[in-house]
C-alpha cells in the first residue's frame, strides 16, 4: 500500500486540529462539580495547544517537506504511544470505549499510516 505524503500530512493535521479544538472547547464547562487535581485545567489546555502546534507543523511540512522524515518519525512514535496508552487504559477499565475510539484508535490509524509511509522512503 503506497500512501502519498500529502495524504499522510493532512491526516495528521486534521486529527490534531480536530482534537485540539475539541479539547480546548470542552475545557470551559459551565459547571464543574467534580473534584479535580489543581493542575487539571492547565494540563488540558496545554495538551490542546500542543496538539494544535503539531497540526500546524503538519501543514507547514505539507508546503515545506524537507524535514518530513524526522518529524514523521517523531509523530509516528507519539501517535503509537497515544494508541498503546489508550489501549492499556481501556483494558484495565480506566478509559471508556468512546474515549478510546475518539483518541486512541484514531491516533493508532494515523500512526499506522505514518509508519507505512515512512517504510516506503
């Protein structure tokens, strides 16, 4: 299976951009009645910003692919980590199936696309 660089980069950009916007928007609830650690909201918003930076970097690489190999290697590793961490948490009842599908599985699919593309370079 041959994946194009453009497709792989846009998959990464869309997944990261969507995740960042969703996480950012859901970080401002009207009423939060659950007890959370002091840094919970800071961590959520930091992760949202980090996801957006990665998404924008994929778009940058779309137009300037000179550094695509090392960055996609890093992205593939990070997305693989997101998948395996989510799978572990799902198996041990610490993550819902919905959260696994929305975050873990989608990152696993994009990680697989990244690894397939990288194997063709």
